[in-house]
């Protein structure tokens, strides 16, 4: 959590520094005439790009570059490449790089091959460590575990729904790490758990339905992010 907050602070810091530099330079040097809206968009995209570099989020790296190319297509002489080709390249590049360079997990836990189970074996998932992948389709999974420790959920261009209401956290703390892009991931979580939400999003949304009561001693940490997609959490 501290790492994510520091990254956001640094990105915002660079954003304001760039804005300050522009204000000074624009008064000293004759810069090309650029509208106020264009300047604001450029600074925002620059901030998003820096934020993406800090968090190694290829969606936030390539799409700001694509939008900057569209904004300055005439100055760069690339009108033949905008908007379709550059946006398509950003989309395909983001998908490819995200698949090749998986984010290094920041969690303190790791998988045990002997105790983990892939959800591809069926809709019912059991074990201490759960891994579910869904690509270009729809998937509904039910986690039945007497000692749930962690889950790794990856969804791309599809809809994935996972129920954790039959899972029991015996160790006091468990983790769910989510990677969602161009799709929807829906979680059903017991409201009795003390759920801590560390989820992040870029060009997407995270919604919570209901409220975590936290009446039990179990703590669930939600980590990960969504890019051009939607994560919805239901407390039941």
C-alpha cells in the first residue's frame, strides 16, 4: 500500500513540476501556440504515463503515448497513423506486454504447488491456494475451502464471477490478487470478513455493493488492478 501511495505522490509531484516549468518557459521562450485544453490534456497524459512507468502498467504507458500522438498529429506529421492505427497499436501492445511481462506480486505469500488448484478443473474450487484464469469468455466459480489462504484471479476480455461465501479463513488473514483487463470481474465475499481494499484502476472502475461488517477475526486483503474494465465486489 505504501509503495502504491508513494508512486502516486511521485507521479503527481512530477505533474506539478512539469506544469510549473511550462508556466515559466512559456513566458521566456516563444512556444508553438497550443490551446489551454490541449496543455491540460498533455500534462494529464504525461502524469498518467509516469504513473504507468512507476507501477509497470503497460496500459497506462502506451495509451497516453497514443493519445499524445493524436493530439499532436500535425506537429509530428503522422496524420496517416491517427487515430485508428496508433490506438490499435496501443491496444495490442498493452495486451502483449501485459501477457509477456507479468507483474511481480507484492504479496508476502507464495503458491504451494501441492496445495493449489486451478479452477480449470471445474466450477467448484477447493484448496488453500486458488488460481483462476478466464480469457474471451464467461466463467462462474465457487470456492469451497476449509482453510482459504490466497487466490490469484486473471480475467481478460471476458466476465468472471467468483463466490467465496463457502470459504473459511483459518489463519486470520487471506489475500486475493486480481488482474482484470477489458472485462468484468465480480466477487461475492462474506460481509463478516474484515475486507481491506487495495485495488487500483486505470481507464476502469471498481464498485462495492453492500458493506464489509468485519464481525469475524478474519481479514481479507484485495490487491491488483483493472485496466479498461470493471471490478465489482458484493458483500453477502
